[in-house]
C-alpha cells in the first residue's frame, strides 16, 4: 500500500523559543498581593483617609503589578501601563484568559485619562463602585496565580 501523504518537517528555525523570564517577576506578584490586601482591608474598615479615589489607585496598582508579574514571567512586557495596554498585552500572551473581566478592566481607564499632559481628566469613582473594582483585582490575582503556577498566599 502506497502512502501519498506528504509530511512536513519542522526545523529548529520554525520553533519559537520561549523567552526567558524577566528577573524579579515574583516581586511584582508580591507587590500586587500587598496592594490588594491594603485596598480590601481599607475598604472593609471604612477609613475615611482611604477615599474612593485613593482606593481606585491602590486597586489599579494591584492589577498593574499582577499583570506585570504574569507578563514578566513569560519574558514579555506591555507597550505602556494604561489599563488598555495591560489588557492588550494579557490578551496577546494569554489569549482568552481575561475575557470575563476584560470590559471591567478597560472601564477602569475612564477614571484617569492622564496620557495627554495638556488635556488630562480625572474623575473619582463613587464609593459604590469600589466593590466591583476590588472584585476585578481579586479575579486578576487568581488568573495570574493560575498562569504563573504560583499558589495563593
């Protein structure tokens, strides 16, 4: 019996080398955990010094640190650090992993449009928006722990 199928050989040049992890990605993961603990604790205690604007910024820092940890572990970096750029980088490196929280993350950019120095806009969130932001950060933490293989602390 004759085999008419052609086999395609894969050469070393066809294999994409996995980039090496960027040093200290674990520090970013730890920092993300610390920012998230601070935000959750401050919100639970209801301390006035932690206004919704400050909590928003702490949550955004937690999310940024989590994303950076995941990307750095894979030897990747985002183009920039806006939520849109962080989401785009996660989508590229971990396709479909953030689909359930993508829109919520992108929505976080509307509170601080600060890329244009001459036309920046800051809109503090309302107190009732903070629980959703905290939930997004908790979901990002879980996603990053899954993608990095790190267990929760």
